[in-house]
C-alpha cells in the first residue's frame, strides 16, 4: 500500500510542478525533459542496471548456496542460541520457534534473503502458537519483528552488486560501514524493546551487548585517528579482504564438509537470473518514477528544504542529498533501492554521497513492510508498541550510518 501511494505521488507531484513551470515560468521544455527522462530511465534500468546486476547476483547466490549446504547457517545458529534465550524468555528452550528465529537471523546475516523469509514466516507462526490472544502481538513476536527490521547483515551483497553496476571502482568500500550501521541499529532494537519488556539483563546479555558496542566504537575511534589517505586505504583493503576471505572460507568449508562444491555453486547460481527477473519490473517502475520526480525539480526541492532546516542547527549538510533514501527505506525497499541507484548515478558511486547512500540503505530495513507481512501472516491486528520501537531503532540506525560514513569517507 505504501509503495503504491509513493509511486503514484512521484508522477502526480512531478506533473503538478511541471505545470507550474510551464504556466508561471514559461518553461516550454519541461514536459519534453520529463518524457525523454522516462524513456532513458526505462532503458538504462534494464541495460545498465539489470544486466550488470545479473552476473554478480548469479555468482554470489552460487557461493551462498555452498555456505548453506556446508552448514554455515546451523553453525551460526548454535553460536547465537545462548544470546537468543535471554532475548526471548517467554519461548521455551526447545520450542521450534527458537531455532526458526535463529535460522532467520543467520540467513539474514549471510545475505540469504530467499532463505530468511520462509524461516521468518515459520518462526512467526510458531510464536503465534504460544500466543494466548491471537489478535494481539506478544512480547516475543515484537522483539523478533523489531530485531528483524534492524536488518543485521554481515555480507551486504546486494549493495555491493548495485555499486558494481553503477561503475564503482571501490564497490566493497561500504562493507565495514554497513556492518557497523546494522550492528548499531540492532543494538538500539535490543535496548529499546528490552527496556520496554523489562527483560533480565544478566551477564551473558550485557557482555554480548558491550562486546558489540566496543567493536563499533573501537573501529570508529581507530578510523577517526587515521589520515585521509590511511582511512581510504583501510576502507578499501579491509572491505575487499574480508569479502574475498569469506568467499574462500565458504569454499574451503564446503570441501571440508564434503559438499560437491561446484555442483552446489551451479544449483544456487541458477537462481541468480530468476532473482534479477523478479526485481527488474520493480527497478524499472521505481527508477522511472524517481527520474520523473528528479527531472521535475521535486527531489531538489526536498533536498534543499532538508539542507536548509538542518543548516539552521549549524551541522554540516553534506549528507542531506542521501537523506531521501533513509526516509523512504522504512516504507519501501524498492523505493529506497531506486533512490539509492539514482543517487549512485547522479553523484557517483564512490563520492561521499554515493557511499553514504549505500551505507544508509544497508543500515535499516523496510519496517512497515516487514510488520505488515509477518503480523499479517498470522492475523495479528493489535501490534502494540512494535511500530514506534521499530521506527526509533531505524532513526538511531540512520544517525549511526551518517556518523560512521563521516568517519570512513570524509
């Protein structure tokens, strides 16, 4: 619903602004610009984005299938179980919901979106079996949803893929910033919901949270003390090194577990083109709408308005051109993806705005869509405090992403 409203609004607002420019300012070229932009964007969405996306998506989905067959998700599940028991005290230790939630988070962390959603829906159904009031969300369901919307990811595969498609020479430079951003949003989710639910803050839980916080703060302090050249080299080398190391580790793990590695790769890679075909209509639709919205001048007005308001506070406003991505992200993944791709094309994927926009996209998730999908799947109508808790975590994730990007890219 939200995406439908946003898509319609882009065209109507662009049309109204164009009418004002034609009638009041006698801009006789404005509708020509809009129509040419529509055709150009529709073409480039397929040729420049879709085809470029296919190769990278095919390769990494093949690699991720090796990881899944080698048991990487189950391994992460075992690591997370002691932590999970503290966050979900209402769920019995051996209840299926606990394992399904861990599998959902593990799949998300590995970038296995296709596997994460079935696990998540199954987990929500299992949690619903423990729910005494079927139309009202339980504490466990809210904790699960808000954690899920924080979008914790260890491999920001899709973002790196879009940056490659946009011609980035440093596509993995956002690897560590995205991980730090999602960790910050996840920490915020746990603290906000944990305080609201009055969960028991024992040694294991506190130590885990302090460990994640220390990792984020320590890395930011380390990067903050570097010179610009050192920071750029660190971001470039560390991101690419970690990504390649993960690929090699997955392959070695597959060999160790006696997986037919290449066959598993081919099996997973076959899904790559299917994924691209599925998202291509969304990309074309949103990129054309955003191009019209931008060519009419509407996006410039929004950005200038945000820049003016933020400038009144005395803060640096270099980050404001990327803010529309953060505003769109909780409502629509497709819309935010389109804005990110447009930002990469307009400002350059390796510019500060391009890198910040990529980090913003990777630091939060589609809160309203996830709430509607998961709660709707089990018939929950009363979501209690899930919405405001998710939005607060999103805001903290956005602020963290901006701070992290300034540390890494400025």
